C-alpha cells in the first residue's frame, strides 16, 4: 500500500543530501582500503625471504619469531 500524498520531485530533493553523504562514506572507505593496502606493500620486505618459526629476524628491531607450543 502506498502513501496517499506521493510527490516524487519533493522526495528526490529530500534524498539528495543523504545519498551524497552515503556515496562520500563509500568513497572514503575505499580510499582507506587502498591506502592501507599500499602501505602494507610499501613496508613489506623486499628480499622475499620466509621466516621460519624460532628464527631471529634482523632489521629495524630484532624480533624473535616464537615457536608454536607442542600439544
């Protein structure tokens, strides 16, 4: 059942601002995802080495990769 006083032009004008706001939020979310992915790629190690559990990684900060507990 539709409302008796349907005025499509008036409804279009009322919905323009919320639709623009939703579009801006979607664009912002996509931009954040692209930036985050680019940041991860830019800070990834370039030599392609794989670190095994229990090894020590040398670099900006020496980090020891913990070994998984044996069950």
